C-alpha cells in the first residue's frame, strides 16, 4: 500500500475516530502524556473475564495519536487482555525495526517508519493500554 493511501486512512481515522469522547461507565482508566509534543490521552477500558468489551479515549492530541487511538478502539474489543498486549508489543517492535511488518489490522501506521519523530505519537495510546493492563495485573 502506498504512503498516500496510509495517510488518507490516518486522516479519516483522525476525522471520525472510533471511541473518541465516549464515556464508559465503570471503566478502568489510565492517562498518558507525550511531553515532547504535548499529546494527552485518557484511555478507558471495560473488560469482563479478561476479555476486552469496550475502549474509549479522551484528550487533546495530534492527528497521528488520535488515529492510532481510534485503531486501538476498533481492534482490541473481543481480544483477551494478553492478546491485546501482544498486539501492542508487535506494533512497537515493528515501528522500531524496518525489517518487521506492522500487524495487518494496524497497517495505516506503517508509513510512520519514515517519520520516526511521529512514532511516539502513534504509540502513546498503546502505551496507555499496556500501563492500564499492568494495573489490572497488579490487582
């Protein structure tokens, strides 16, 4: 897929994000900030028996961060917490290594390999999820 198509997909996800500004009752939450660019995100998670039921996010962030959070809210429901953490780890590894492919459901983020300064923006929602999952594991 071309960079242009990926950019169009990211723009569409930014303009009509899944899960943005949706309040989830009784959700677990974690906030994260990217001090470099100022992105702020609050992730909400509802899970039942270690399976993700719903996710939402709130905050002020750039288009890349918002699009990535939208992908997170689209792709993680229905996965176990462990499967979701694995997907987050695969994304982070793929964005750090040109030899690895970005997992297919997250393909719009692949072109960010050419823009390393934006990788932190894309990873912020995923890092918020991993930290939120860590809090669940600790309880």
